[in-house]
């Protein structure tokens, strides 16, 4: 008898999980439940479209493993299904001598994570690749690329439907009940019975996980990333992708420049505490979301530790001049007049009760249920590997 599986969430991780399960066993009956009217309306749909190489992540971590494997799976999938992408490479730039040790640590991590053909760049070599960059040393990362992840997700959805998956939209999950022989997923107006449940719910992952795991000691803290775009006449300032050396204590990569698959060039993002989990605009506010953040003991510890950094991010959010100053660290020629407002995304960052911002993927497993509780960047790049990882765990639990 075939197993019936409910997947909650139609972002790229949920879609990839459905796809990998059906590839392993086409007899699975899979229903994908999504609260929005279509796929990829949140983190995937507001992604900057970078195919990550895996250079930053701790060797042996789930991020490192899944990014490395997922990268290869992504390239194969895109080649098979005619999804546009380009492996244009990127440079990571040490702006001054004090950043060189951290840059060298990143280089070593890249080698440990299996990246090939990484190259140190002198000041002159940096200028050959990115003529307008200012830096004392750099790394060329040839594996980094650009893609439209929504286009990729649409193709995964098509493949899932060919394999028999059912998609049910406009269904917001309110509760999951696990019984001896089955699960029941209760939405705003329906109930879905299945043998197993996988929740891939991003910005709401902690709330969905707590329906079956009351003692979950994680909470999602939403951070909005805001972008500017370079005007057409200023795009020549950026050839491909330009990144700073990130702050190792803060799980964000810092403001950078990204050429996108549609030809646009983005500058950003900052990382601003959001007052709504789906708060894509500066003044978006949700009382429940804000209360959940500010009453979480872990957030109090984060606030004490990072208040200066947080204040700087808020200041850059409201001051274009300050934002430009941060960008000028990489490209001194950038001026306010070169930039127009771009989009924004909200990152679901899990924070534990002790104030640790989780820096790795995290899955909470129970009988008949797997919750994806933390899957920030590079989850889109790693999505097919994450889906494979989840499907292997689920199938093993069936035996």
C-alpha cells in the first residue's frame, strides 16, 4: 500500500522535498498545502537569485554538505529542464589589511568544502575582474552563479505534477494532530489526513513545529533585507558579483553587489529586524509577530549582543546616504544618484532560548512528522539536496 504524505509549504524547499520523494517512490500520494494562492510567495520569491558555492559554511555542517551536493543537483536539474542560469563567479574583497585574516579563513573553508580553482587576487588582479572595486586582496570564486529561483521552482512543480502530486492553495495550516496510524493537518476550512507530514513553512516554521512539539526551544526572528538597484547608466560599475568579508559573529553576508539573471544589478541587503514576519515594507507591523519576537528570552540576549550592529542596520534602512557609504567601502565611485529603490525580502532566522542565532539548517523529527525549522540561505541553492535529505529520513522512518 502506498503512503500518503502531506507537505506544508510550496516554497522551493517544500517543492524539492515533494520532487525527491516522488523520484524515490512514484507510488507515494503527495499533497502539497500552501496558504498563498501560488508557489514561492515569500523567501523563495524574494530571493536575490544567487547560486551559492558553499565557501562560507563550517566544514561538515548541514549547510556545507547540502550546499555542495545541492549545487551539483541544481546544475543538473537546470540543464535537464532548460532553466536559465549563469556561472559568472564572484569576488570576495578585503577592503583593508585588518580583513585579510578573515578572508584567508574563508579561502581555507572553501578548500575544505570541496571548492576547486579558488584564487587569491592581488589589488591589481581584483581591478582586472571588477575595475571599480577598491580592496587590498580578494578571492575569486568561479562556482558562484545567478538564476531565477522562481523559474526553477515552477519547473519542479511541473515535474511533481507529472509524478502525481496534488497542490492545494489558499489553505493556512492551524494545527497538526499525530495519531497512532496517521496524521491530520487542519487548515482554515479543511482537514487533510495522511500517513506522514513534512512542514517546510519558512517564516512560520516555529509555529507549525510547535503544534506537535510544545517544547521546541526555537523562535523565528524575522530580518528584512532591503535592496537598491543600480540605474541602467550605472550598471557598468559592477561586472558580476562583489561581496565584502562578512562579520564572522553575525550570520549575514553584509551589503554586496549582485548582477541578476534579468540584467539588473542589486545593491544590498541590510539586515533589519522586521516587525512582521511578512513585513516587506519599512512600516509593516503585525502585533502577534512583534510580541513573539520581543517576549522571546533568546531575543533579549541577541539584542544585548548586537544592539550596535542592529542600530546601524536601522540607520541604513532610513538613510540612503548611510547605505551608500557602506557600498562605497567596495566601490568608492557609487553615489546616491546611481541608486533607485529595489525590492525586499524577509529572512526567517531561528534563535534559540539562549540567544544563539542558528547558523546551520535544523530539522525537528518526531514520529510521522519532520519539521524544517531553520533553512535560511543557501537553502534555495541546496533545495534539491535538502529535499533528498528529508526524503531519506522519512523513508527510513517508514521501515
